[in-house]
């Protein structure tokens, strides 16, 4: 058994994207995270150097961060089809089906797209979405 002090801790999940600022804003609003100091959007009309490279959002409870790395090209995952695999997805949980319905409206309003609907599943109601960059993520009752 490994001594817990020698085990690495998850610090961040990093998502590649072609518009780091837009994707960071989507997840900031969806999850209630805040920008790492210095990563906030610039004042109106200001240059957004960081937004064209790398941004970090921090969880309010100190949990793992989400970072956004700008890339020139990124094919959108086609899940549930397998033409372009998802490679990674985020699992988000809510307390009830009612809350799942509330979050569904928020996700769509923020620019997410429904990819798969299993809200009527008695054992694990869930919906799978694509964020504005095409990364799949699940919201389920857990």
C-alpha cells in the first residue's frame, strides 16, 4: 500500500479548445467557479492575451480546477457516434431529477447542446451534453 502523503493529488482537468475565453466563461457560469487571479476577462476593449493561451477556473470549495488550453484546431467529439472519440468527459452531479431539469435549462441557455437523454432511467437519470467546444459532459442524479 502506498503512503497517502506520497500520492499525487488531482489539481486540474485541462480542456483543449479553440476559444479558451468562451469555454472558460461557459464553465464559470455553469459551475460557479472563479478565475485564478490574473485570468479574469480584460476590461472592455482590452487585450486578452491570457484568453488566447491558458486560463484557469478555481472551484469555490478548493477542489480540482479546470484549465483551458488554446489550440489552433480541435475536431469536435461525435459521441455517441465513434467517428471522433470523446477521450475524456466531465461527470457533474445533482441531487434530484427536479434539479436535473433546472440544470438542463441552464446548460442550454449557456450554449451547451443535448447529446443523449436518459432522464427516465429509474436507476441513474442522466443527460449528456456537449459544451460549446464539443466536449461531452454528463449531468446525473447522484
